[in-house]
């Protein structure tokens, strides 16, 4: 089965063509081959304002979407009407005007090309980014730690497309905390990569920042207090030299990663999962990837994280999740599909 994926939930316009197949003996075993994956990033535009302005993002999506789809078709080796079986598009969560561009383009193509349509939750895209590599070794039950700019969730999966949220952030998302720390230290935009880059030159033990909710009985998170602690600490320092900033970044990153890893491992033990997966933009963070991997190795959980190129928003992950829906015959008509900015798993 060949799927065209379309993603426009925030500030990346993306299209991809992915070939999906399921094992004849075991239909839960899926394999994906990415024929093309094109991402047009709006980072340079939003860097000027230090954040995403929804109206500006929507206009940029409108300009980019057709060329990006065209390029994904071309790079997959096809012509104007590609030989695909379905079109998968992100219908939420995200910015409503950004989502609208992808969904309206997908429904138009579905109508014009007479191809079935699949609505995909952006977060399940981040989950299925893990299947774009190492697909054979992913065994259920699975625990996924989703860490992005808008979400921090622990999700239990007993089978494909079956999501039970067992924990979530009560305030800021992990990526949001990285972005806010970058802003208060006047680092480059986007903040997460800037903080983690600078952290590599710093001492993670220099400042003992709080580890909010690390020992709470539930699997929820809270990052607002940690961000505020960084703010108060930075405010006390008159001259924020690069070395001091590096120590702040490393100590902040250490605190955030410790909480994420500890709670994920506790949940993995409690729910007796076989595999732990990581997903979302923050899964590009080297320290988080390494620490979670080490913790999983110690307790013999299988551990997978997406290839770096599939950690941020992309359409290959949307096509992969869309293929799983399509294999389960879960389609939606172009008349019925709608956007939902607050869609949950
Ligand atoms: O998944 P994503 O691309 O967009 C959303 O769905 O939100 O995630 C973006 C988030 C941003 O907050 C960004 O700063 C963060 O992921 N991020 C990182 C790193 N790379 C991206 N955070 C920490 N370390 C990184 N290396
Ligand atoms: Zn995302």
C-alpha cells in the first residue's frame, strides 16, 4: 500500500510518499519504506518574531503546500498523478488555520484523484515515526514518551492505534520549557536545539534546579516551575557569560531529562511493557535519547527512538500512521473530514 502524507499542523509544510506492508504471518508487524519526504520549514520567518504567528504560518503553508507535494511526487519517481492508494493528512491537534491548509488540500486531491482519505492525529504521527526504522523489533505492549512543543504525554499501546494516556503535563510541555529557557537566555530560535547545543559545553551539576513531580505517585509532569527557577536564577546574575549560560542550559536539561526518564521507567515497570518508544521534536535531544536508552538497557526494555530526520514535524510519519489506519479500513470522506485544533489521542 502506497500513501501520500500531508502535514501542516504548525510551522512545517510537509509531504511524503511511503510504501507500507504488513507481514503475511503476523499483521501487527509493519514495514515502511520512505520513497520521499519533503519538509519546507518556516523557521527563518518565525525567527524574526521569536515565535509562530498563526496568520503568518498559514500564509506560508498556502504558498508552500503545492510545490512541496509536487516535489514529494517527483522525488518518489512519479509524475503529476502518483500511483497511491490513499492520502493521509494531519487533522489535529495544532494551529487551526495551519491545519486547514493541509486538510483542504488533501480533501481536494482526494476528490480530484478519487483516492480514499485518512485523518491522522499529529501525535500518532510522532508515535509511528518509530516504525520508519527498526520496525521488526517493536513489540507490544509499548510505552511511548511523546515530547514536543505542545505536548508531553506518556501513552500506553497494547496494540496498533490503541492509545491510553497514562500521564501528561499539567502546565508547560517539555519543548515549550526548552523554548522559554532559550528565550530568557536570549539564545537563537528555535530554542530547544539552541539550549541542547549550549548544554554540551556546560556542567549539568553546576546548579541544582528542581525536579518537579519526580516522585509523585502519578505519571504526570510539570515544567512551569522548572522554567521559573531558571528565570529567577538567571535574573540574579548581572553578567550572563557564555560559560554561565552553558551551565544553566546543562543543569536545566539535566533536570528535565531526569524527570522524563524516571517517570517513563516507572510507568514501563508498572505496566510491564516490552518496548519503550520516544517521539516528538524533543526526541532529537541527544541527552534524553542517551539517558532513556541507558535506563531501558538496565531494565531490559527494548528501546527505540526515531531517526533524527523524523523527530521533528514531517509527513513520512503521518503517511506511516495513515497506512496503519488504511490497513484497518479506517477512512473518512472528503465531505466529512474536518480540523480539530484540540484533538487528543
Ligand atoms: O514535534 P515538534 O517539531 O513540533 C510540535 O509538534 O510541537 O516539536 C518542536 C519542539 C520545540 O519546542 C523545539 O524547541 C523542540 O521540539 N526541540 C528540542 C530539540 N529539537 C527540537 N528540544 C530539546 N532538544 C532538542 N535537540
Ligand atoms: Zn510535532
